[in-house]
C-alpha cells in the first residue's frame, strides 16, 4: 500500500474492517479510523509524531484516529491482525469517541495481562468468524469492537477537544488528504509545494506547517520517501537497471536516488538489491517489493487457526 491519507473501505460490515497484514516497512501515513493491531509474529516499531511504540507477538496496539504513523520491522517481517474502526462508529450514542484525542499505545501499558490475553484470543476467534462469514459474525464483530472501545475510553489517557479544535482537526485532515492524493498520483513528475499551495489557496509556508504537523515530516521528505517506495518495488520486483528505476520512480537524476538510498538504507540501490533479492520470492511478493502484503482470506484463516 502506498504512502497516503488512507481511505478505509468496509466490504463486509459497516464501520469495521479486519485483515492480516505482513509488513517489512510502511511509510508515514494516516487515516480517520481507529486502528488496533494484534501482533501475530515478528516485531515492529510503530512511530507516531510523539512516540515510538514497540509491538511483538501477543501485544495489542491502539492508534487513535488521524494519528500519523509509520511501521518499521526490527528483524525481517512483522505480521499482525489489524482491526480498523470508523471514527463514526457509535457516534450517535458515544460522542466521547470523536471529541477526545487518545494516547496511541501498546495496551500492555494500561491493561492487565490476563485481560490482554483474553482480548487477543477473542480477536482471533472473531476474525475467523468474520473471514469465514459464519452465522452472526456481524453481531460478534460489533460486540467485540464495542468492548475494545469501552476499554480505551476507561483506561487510556485522553485530551478533550473543544468544538473549535474538532473543526480544525477535520478541516486539516481533509486538506491533507487532498495533498497526499495529489502526490500519490504525480510523484513521478516534478511536484511543487508552491503549485499545491496555489491550488489550495494558502501560502506555501502555511501548507508546509500543516504537512509537518500532520505527518511529522516535511513535504520534500514525503515525496522522496514515496519515490523510494516505488524504487524498492522496482529493484526487487524487476530486472531493470538502477538508472531505469530512478527515472521510473520520479527521481530527476539517478544520483539523487543513490543519495536518498544512502540516507535511508546506508547503501547504494544496487547494493540494496543484492542484499535483499531472494530466489524464493513469490510473484506477489516480488510485485510489492516486500514492503507489505495483505493476506487473502484463505491464507489469513489458515494462519489464525494455527494461532489458536
């Protein structure tokens, strides 16, 4: 998945999405949904604007709505069961959810281990019911999500937002969404902060501050990381030369891509390719460049059944 303001779709239950995701890295992104991650295997660091949260097998991570975050594994890949919940879930009954800004955290810091273990097991059972489409899976999922959010409201620190702050947060999120969607479509072309500022009818300085506050990195860093993601996919998924990869990833000069690789990975693009390409990669893995892979339902079911 690309670096972006992610728009969550709910194909089975309104407001709720469950999936298994194997990740090597995920660039800075945000979405308007609450997110829970149940670590299945491996370990990773989820970095928000204010904290670095380590997650490993058996842990339960909570990320607040519109909390910009990136994911970086420590050794190899990380696999998690992800539950994303619309911020509009129960909005008519539970206004506290939308008027508070919660602390994103590993829930082991706030909940007893026996409670976490029970939640972890229930998450797997509910997910299996959801993925298999078993009878009453909708009610099971709704009940479980309500329980999770209830625990968040009662145990995780929160800051109450004024009506003005709530309005500004929504306005800024919508603007940021438009900007990153534009970058997502045009990163292979010259992308100018000034041009985007003109489209948004704001000053470049205002837009620069908005971008840094919303994603925690400046605009040019964001564009460079976007191009690096594509370069990694091409290096690991094709036999194209580093020069071809540079131009097809949006870099105006292969030297710029080499510099970006040294800053990010500590090596040149060709060195990165040699140290990461494996002869055992599946076509799907080569296609995404080992950055992230969402499991098909059948594969997710098989993995979760083993976890039980």
